[in-house]
């Protein structure tokens, strides 16, 4: 969904000015190395092993996937409205990389 062609992004090969902390958040989302429930549920070891997908919940009560956090969660609604975000694909297709990294950093911070 985030990188369907599995290409190395220009941000890693060209001299693009991006805040490093925000770029790390962006990379974490691309690699699914974030703390959203959809991933944390994969390595939940609280005596239950992996959580079933339907138990990987957001505080809003729905399954917390990357798409949920970016596209539909009420907790990130203010950021969607502020930055006119429609879909994950649309957000990652934007060429203002520094803005995209900052937006993703702010979205992931909601759920940390
Ligand atoms: Zn939610």
C-alpha cells in the first residue's frame, strides 16, 4: 500500500532536506516498524501470543491499521483536515517530502 513497487525512494538516494526525526517516522511507517496496534498485535507476548486482527484495536474502537490511522480515525481527523489527506497512497505520492514526513510523524505521535 505504501510502496507497491518496492522501489528505493528518492529521499534515501538524493540530497533532499528533511528533518531526520520526521524522516524516521516516515521510514517506520513504510517498513511497518511502527507502534500501531496492527503491528504491536503481531508481537504481543502478554501470554497470548499474536493477537487476532480483530483485537488489534485503536482507542476509537476500530482495528488500528495504517490506513485507519491515516484515512479514517477520529483521533487523526484534525490532521486530515489540516493537510487535506484523503488516502495513504495520495499522501505518499506527494512530492513535498518534508511535509509528508512531518505529517506522518504527527500522525504516529498520536498513537505512541
Ligand atoms: Zn482509531
